[in-house]
C-alpha cells in the first residue's frame, strides 16, 4: 500500500489534490481512498489530507502517520508543522518551492530518503503561468506522477478533465504536464513496504 500525506494551507486545494489522486489511481483499476483532516477551517490555516493506493481493498481508515510520500504544497509550513513526521526511510518528498532542498535546509531529509527522492518544484509559479492563479495542487500531482510512477500522467490529466471544465481543465492539465516534465528525468523505484 502506498500512503501519501499532503500538507498545505486552506484555499490551496489540499483536499482536492487527495481526491484527484485517488480518482487517478481508481481509474487505473486500483483501490484508493482520500480524506482530509481539518483543524481550523479558514483560508490560510494548515490543512492535511491523506490518500492511500493499493492493489488490494483498503480496510484502514485512520490518518496516515507513516507516509511513503509527503507532499508539501506550501514551503512556509516546513518550519511550522511536522510535515515529515513518520516519513519512511527511502520515502518520497515533493515540496512546492523554487529553492533546492539544500537551500531549504533539508539535507538530513535527503540523507533519510535518498538524493532522487526529495524534489522541489516551483508549483506556485507554474500555477500562475498556466492557470493564472497560485494554485499548486494539480501542478504537484503531475510532479508526483513523474517522481513516484504510482499513477500515470495520463490518469492525472483524465481526472482533471473529469473534475474541471473547458479552459480551467486545459490550464490545469498544462501546469501538471509542465511539472511532470521538470521531474521526469529522475528515475526512481517505490520503496518496498515491510510485510507487503
């Protein structure tokens, strides 16, 4: 089972990201679930959502405490919330930032996960360029597809087309595709899960 935890702020589409990811996996014939966890339900407040993907039915419903993947939609959370708590050794990290992992002070995380497993993507900038709004969620799903291979870019784009309409769908698809292209040159393998 692949367990993904997505951190961001209210208004950034954190919940939508988990839902779209689960739909992309489901469309590929896999089992998936997505659910949020809210503290304060206001714009700008820290929000976390969860997604599980497996080839077998998923019975567990509790929050993810030991993720295989951590997606951080807002780099300002790096110093405010324990976004990497419980992250498995060899796991994947995707951070919305135009700065490198080293510039963000994530060297120990790189040592924990591996050089090619910690990636930063300027998702806000890509969102502004393609969508016209600083929305990183769909952008990071394109990067997630390239980083982990857990879902295909075509599945991400299909669920974006199902969720949005017209120019909004096309703009989100272009942003996700651009992020995918930025990350695609990093060939990696998913970590094996103990007892799987």
